[in-house]
C-alpha cells in the first residue's frame, strides 16, 4: 500500500482512483474491506464504491466520513509492458503471439439493468476492460466484438461467423483465442467450432459466466482470467470450454468442446464433461493438461464451415405420436434421435424411420441419458432400429450429434458418406472409454 | 453346509438340487466357488452350472469330475413360513400385510436369447422365482404380471393399467407394492404413478435392472431383493425408484419418483436424484429414510388416472425452426418446453408461443440442464416469455413436467386451472432447495 488517506474524506480519495486500483477500506468498528475497484452499477448512489474481493465476490460499500482508505494503483503487467489503463484504441492493434478475446454477448459481457431487474449486454471494449480490470495482467489482450446477443439467439449462421473470426485471429498471429459467450448454448457453439476448425495452431477457449460481472457472486472475472491464461500458456490445439470446476474461484476445469454440457441452470460449476473427466485444469499454479489434450499442431489454421441445416433433433418420450414425429422431419436430410437407454424408441416409430431412411435421410441414434453409449446389439429394439437403417452414434451427446450432422450434411450429398462421416472421430467427440471410472 | 460330496461326480449331486440351494465347489487347484444355484441359460451345455456369487455376479462353471461340492438346501423364510419351492399356484393368493410384486417386462424380467444375442422377456412366475431364488426370504411375495413389454413400449395407457393394479394390491391388503419395470422409461412411469396415486397406505417401489438376470454382472437380484425389503419394512407412503447407489451390490438408493432420471445408458447406478439427494438408502443394516420421505398415511388408497394426452414435450436447440415447432404442437392443449439455461428459447419462437397461449394452450417452461430451476426474472428473454403467457415450472424435470401436464389436462378444461395445478406440489416434485449443497 503506497498511499494512505487518514483524513475524514475517503470518498474524495476513491473518486480520484482508476478502475483496477487495489484498495483497503478500514472502518471505525475495525472491519476491513480489501479488493479491486470495479465500476459501480447504475443505481449506485453517491459515496458507494464496488469492490471485487479476493474471493471473487463483489461488494458495494457506502463510504462513511470516518472510513480510512489505503490504495495501491493498478499493478503493471509483467515483462515491462506499460499499464493498460487508460486504454483508448490500443486494443485494436494486432497482437502477434498474444491472446485475442472475441466477445459475442452473454452474461460474461452483461450487467444488471436495475430499472428492469434483468441483465443487459455490455458492448464497448472499454466497459469490458473496466469490468475486468486485471484481464491484461499477463500481457495485452486484443478485444473484438464478433456479434452481440444472448446465447439462446445464437444459431448455425453465427457459428460460421465465429469460426471465421477465430481463424482470422490465428492468421493475424494470435497464439490463442478466447471466445466469451453466453452459457445457455455454449456447448452447441463449442461443438460447432470444434467441427468447423479441423486444424488449429493453438487453443480456442470458450468461456462464460453464470452471473453478470457487476453482481456480488459473479464468476465472470475469474473465468475470463483463467481462460486468457490458458490461451496464453496452454500447449493445446483444440477447442475447449473453461468454467469453474467447483464452487470456489481458484480452480477451473478445461472441457473438450465436443464432450461438455451445461448440467445446471445456475451453478458456477454447471458445465460438466460427459463420458470422461475434463482434459485439464487451470489453478494458481498454472495450466495442467492431461495426455488426452491435443498438443499444438504446426501449419496454418484450417476452417471448413460447410453446413446443411436441413436436420432435426428429435427427443423420444412415451406418448410421442409417430405421425407427429414423421411430420417434424419431413424434408430433412438428417435426423438425430435422442432415444431412451441404449438408444431405443417405441416400435410404433419404426415405420416412419424406415420411410425416412428409404427417402435418403440419415437417421442417427443417441441416448437421452447423456452418459454412456448407445448400443443396438443388446435388445431386440436396437436390432430392429439397426435393420431400419438407423446409425448408432456410440456416446455422442444428442446435441453434439445434431451439430455434427449439420456439418456432415454440408460435406456430402451421399447418405452413405454422411453416415461414414458421422462415425469418424473429428474432434475427440468419441470418448476414450473408462469402463470402471466414475462419471462425476 | 449340511451335505458333502467327496465322490468324483459333483455333477450328479448338483443335478439333484433345487434352484436357490447354496453350494460351494472346491477344485483340485484349491479354488473355491461359493454361491446360489440359478438356472443355466439356454446354451449352457452339459456339466455347466450357473452360480450367483455373494458379489451379485453370476458365473458359469464347467463341472469337472475332480470337483467337490458342499451343499446347503434353500433357506426357509423366517416366521416359520414353509419354503416356497416347489411353488405352483401359491403366488396367486392374496397376502395381507405382505408384499406384492407386479411385473411389466423389461430387463429385470428378461434373459439373454443366445440365438440372437439379444434379451427377451421372462413371463412365467415360476421362472421369475427360479431366477431370483432368495426373493421370498423375508416372507411370501405375491407375483402378478400386469403386462409384458420392454419399457420403451410403455406409454400413458399402460400407466393407467399399472396405477389401477397397484391400487388393487393395496385394496387386497398388501403392505407395499414392488413394480419391476424396464429402466428405459422407468422415470416416466414412476412420475405417472406418483401423480395417479395421490394417497397411498404404503410404499410403491419401482425397480429395474441394467443387466438381465442370467448375465454375470446382473444387478436384478440385488435390486429386487432390496426393493422387496423396502416394500416390506419401509415407513413410507409414496412412489419411489430403488436402484444401485454405486457400483457395489450392497447399497441401494431410494429416489423420489418425481425427481429421478436415468443418467447413464448402462451403469448399475444410472438412476440419480435431481436437485437433491435420494430420500433414503437400503443396505445390509436395513432401510434408512430421510425426514423428507413421506410417512405412511391412514385411509384407503386413492387413484385418479384422468389424463389428456394432447400435449407435447418440445426440446429447444439452436437451429430449431419456429414454423416446425408450431406445427408440432398444433391441436395440443399443453406444451412443455425444455429451454436452455434458466428456461429460454430464441426470440424467433415468441410469435408461435403467443399464438398457442391465445388459442387456449398451456405452455410450461423447464430447463434442459436437468438440474437447477427455470427462472424468468433474470434475463430479458425470460420476462418476454412470461409476458407471452409461459408458465415457469421451477425445477421440474422436462419429462416430469410433461407427465404432470397430461394429468393436469385430464383434471380440468380451463387453462387457468391447469396452470395452477401445474404449480401445485402433488408428489414432492418440487425440490426443497439446497442453495449450497453439491448436486452429486
């Protein structure tokens, strides 16, 4: 702590500080609040500061005349690079060997709108940096907005734009790319990027937040910093999702993009690898990757965004009308079924499935259990579906199989080729099986 | 061990024994195989016996002339009731205060068909008892087949038949009822029975097996015996699912029927309670129920199987065509959406949702995360959906919400009443929230 205010007006000192300053506020009652200054939200009245505590939680403090304040200015990043704030247009320059952060909207780049009580997106680079004051501690980060929407609005067209944007960052010399994305459909986009980017020179790290950055319990800052660190240091050349491993702010799981799913609507550790453990972790000691993580490849980035969206994902359930299921896939070149158990549907659905296959559609089977594999050889139902022409897709998640179907259809008009493509391992989407391992 | 064969023909001794006998086979090499005799499968050649080992695994042993055999006859049940085998028609008699076992088909009542390599159902009571020789150890079990099909074939009409059959067993004096059911749709049927049986005098225990009873790794025997014990002893008056808690054969989880889901296609411990822990366990020490388990009620069983099946379960995903979604719910009185995250769909779906609600349909929202709750108040998308007339169903699983919708529609023609019914707690389907508890 290099400055100290022992006057009765801590508020005046605080007003003069830039975002990212580390401060400690000591009250007459002996309580101490130590943290990093972050922007106050819209309704913060006079004499209120927002502090990000070392725990990752934000707190709003009403500053009393009797408070004392100790201040550290924002820490300069290592390697002698000058401190980033005030920033201006520096984020626009190419950063050879550095990290690019692509924003797409979503909670990680949102704040509470206190008039409506909801969350609304943050669009400006400066605002993102002011919410994440320590983002550039390890080196400069180039920030670019690809689009700006909540993730439930993101679809196949956006996947193309995002894959192109990621490729462009690598072509401009980026070592790694971070994609900040809403968590709702983060898993779908992650799988799409993994399939659209068959060769990568470095890591592509998708990251989100379950709470917006101006909320006390926000996970955005810690997630984003860990994602930047992984993109900057990780010996990795695949698309991954980085999110909280548990409820604490000091450990992050690195999930393979094609084997991850949001398994809780609100917890910080909502994202879980399926059919196997994460392929790595990030913590205070650095980046730790398992041997399963794909090591950096040489050669330029490859991008192949050909897709055909004439496909449906059809969840089976008791009571589902076969006529309705058939109507919902009319005109489709591809259908992914999320069957029960090992990949089953009621036999009343066999006739339309046979007709779809005879009409040239590719019908793939997955399990709605979301863990374990589909297998047509155990029960008579599976063998009947196999005879009807259904392709069993082992342990692909239903969503991942659907995304892969769009790309497979884009790469061939021949159903036999599409079936073969679906069964090939493109991006580690088929798990190495661990027959006795615990899934969670 | 009361008899011993020291001759060179263990095979002759084994042939004379009834199923359920406990034997120990000692080989010249010193190896010992101790277990319960179970029927051999179809291709078991001469001189092969099937033993269920204490671990729960079955093993087929080819009997050598040099083998020695020690034999215990089947244990008589306690309370002086005579041993059940040979059985004949005794299973047909009413068992006041006892346990009824209703079979419906499924793996737990199936065996491998070694000609096709698949699994086919076992229909006869005698065969069930011969597969599960120790089923009646704690007292007689009345066995009745309600229907006989793989669970992916079971639908709303079967739920009615099964609810009536359960009610009939209680009216005949049963203390508890066990329902053996295929695991694929066990969760759907469990929820349906919970909603169709608003008052129960004792436990209804649904149980299944992930492996058929003649396979070495079958879990059917241990699951079924634990289910019978829970039905016989448990101070419980609700519908539950009992399955392996972990991978070992000595501990079973008791899941509330409306909060359980098959989360793995093949593991013994595939069934998991969602949004909270199981409400009990069964182990060698007996039955252990948490305070959340509903205690036995007085008064006769109540059954209300009114349903309207004009409802759809619609999973949202990026790329889902709104026109297609609308077409799939035409004519429906009820729609359950499995949205992303806190319960979102792309805004392009708002118009058809508004039209459906204006047309008198009830549209309910759940989360496809399968854990956590839906909540319309966090994001603008949720508030828009709320304004469109969508009913947010908190932490109901999508499948459970769909099953409940059928019953709610059956109980009223008025959309406002249906909405209110959906939000009422009928059978513990809304979890007590544990804000900081770990889900698994």
